[in-house]
C-alpha cells in the first residue's frame, strides 16, 4: 500500500469505472458538475449546478438574492444559454402556478382527493403548496368544505383510534 497523501480526485478520475466525468443529475433533477473542492462557485463537495456555470461563463452576473435562473422549456437538464433566463422568484413561482393549473384538470384533482389522496400528496406532485391547492379546489366548488358536524365526527373517530381504551 503506498504511503503519503491520498489524492481522491486522481483516483476518481482515473481508475473508477463509475466515474462520470464529474457530471451527474442531483436528486432535484438539475445537472451538477465538478469544479473541485475549494472553488469559489462550488459547494462543499466541489460541485456546481451546470445551468449556473453556463450562465456565469457566458458573461452574465451571478443572480442576486431574490432571483434565479429559469429553464424556458422546463427541462432541468437542457442548459444551453438560449434556454436560460433570469427571473425574480415571485414571477417564477407565479408562472409555474399558472402553468400547473392550466395543465391539470381541477375535476381530476378533486376526484383523486375525494377518492382518498391527501392534499399534501397532490400538492407535492404538482409542486404547489397544499393550502393553495386546498383553497383552489374548495373555492371552485369541486370539494365540499368540512362542516362543523363532520369535523366533530372526524375528531371523535380520530380520538377513538388514538386512545381505544379511553371512555368518552
């Protein structure tokens, strides 16, 4: 076994069959590339999002707080500079909410909710906040508002399930 300093980067790049050239898709769907630990743009593991690197290397400034780089075609792996644009966070969120609502049928969402899926699961799938989805479905009249009687019944059922030996 050789002694001395162990060069992790050299081993990763040279002999490992799993080495992907320092490029991988992160759990959030965006492409990350390796710049090496200690690089001012890199995270603690030496990686940076590829769309940010493309943006900066094209001569554009790093986005300030409250702004982000948006993929025009919504494909997180398509990082050509022509597909990237700078947007304010509020405008970006509004654009995605409007697009989501126009693409998804509220009737289908209401039917899924009434069939037993939770607002949380549906909202996570759509990428919206659960309260926003709940308000949208209820204000459209597709999902009934919970009445006081139903809420009392649900709370009694829940209490019975939590404390089966407790007398009411």
